[in-house]
């Protein structure tokens, strides 16, 4: 992961997914991680919530399976 967020560049889902996974493996809280990588906090929060919601809906087995 490179340090530094360029607000003029559009980052895709893979970029945010990689940051989310790296954050999950580390011991920094959300604010510390976003400051270290100079990510916009609100965008990081939104992506983190999305990936968390996606994980909970895809990992829940259906009762009839």
C-alpha cells in the first residue's frame, strides 16, 4: 500500500477492499488507520460498512441448505 491519497484520482472497490482487509489485519483503530494512509475518513467509514454488510449477507447459510 502506498501512503498518500490523491483526491483527484477515482479509486475503485478493489482499492477500498484492500485497505479494509489491511485495516482488519492490523491493530490500529479506524481513525489511526485513515490518518496513517491519509484516506478520507467518511469514505473509509462508508466502504468499511459496505464490506461488513456484504460479508454478513454472503456468509450466512440459508436454513434450507
